[in-house]
């Protein structure tokens, strides 16, 4: 069943190329199951968000290409949502995450090299139970209109100096936040819910804007650690 006309409890803006968004989505799915919450998986594209910045001086090498790969994947997601409905996006995002982040690549290999290629996109669509012909949307810039609109909608809620994920509680008018940014999913249900409740509590105060520490543990993902789950 499609939910175009239904209200969602949460909106989650994601770019498949961001590992932190993926970790947060895994945590949120667990919370949603425990609390019986519905999530609308919406789009935010990092290449559109950062298009006015100087990639050569402001980002590490390879970020422009990585963000462009995210745009290709989100074009496919936009095409899927347009035809299959919003509920199809959840499974598609999970297929992207599984094929990008939950695999071990040879040491020294750029694990992103195969991401968003035609073969990868077809594999993702097959894994998600969708028509492989949607892969052609990756080369269709007309989908950028939707990606741009959703990116702007996301940062209108938080301010522009953010990334992905952006999470909205009680959309569209409820509080929004960039994050929570986590390196690994909490191990227990209780810990997952504690993080969620703390986030909701902080966001409920209109004057609250930020908590941050930049010393982050390494991402607990096979594509990063080189170890299988």
C-alpha cells in the first residue's frame, strides 16, 4: 500500500553514499519497529547541497565523484518512488546500504569504484524486488528537479550548514535535526530507544541547536573496517 495521502511519524532525508546516514537509518528502523512508527524515506543529495562550494579546496580527494555517485543512485530512487510509491523506497535504500557498506573489499581498493555503475544499480534493484529497467534513470537529469526540491526542503528545516541524515519528527511542521550521527548502532533495544528519546527531548526545545564532538569512533561497517559482520 502506498502512503502518499497518509501522515508519517518521521521523515528521514538520506543520500546512499553517506555511511553515517546509513548507520542512523539502521538505528531508526529498529526504533520504528519497537515503537510502531512510520518513516517516509526522502531524498537529500550531497552534490546538490554542496554545488556552490569548491570541492578541490574544501573536501578530501574523491568527494566530488562520490557525491555524484550519490546523485545517480537517488535519480533511480526518485524514478522508483514516482512509479512504485513511497513505501518502495525503504526496501530500495536497504538494498543500497547492503551492497555498498556490508561487503569486504580488497585492501587498498576504492570500495566506491563500483558504486552507482550500471551493474551495481541493476543488482540493487533485483535485491529490492524491483524492475532492473529503473537503472536507466541514473543517466536522466530530469530527476534532479525532485532531488533539488527535497534537498532544499530538508535544509530549510535545519539550516544549510549540515549534511545527511536530516530527521524530522512529526512532519512537516515538527522539529528537525541533522543526525543523530552515530558510528555504530546501539547494541540493545533499550539503548536504541534511549538515544531516540534523548534526541526527541532535545529537539522539542526550539532554542536547542547543536551538540557535537568531532572525535568519532571508526564506522562499524565492513566496507570501512575490512571485516565481515
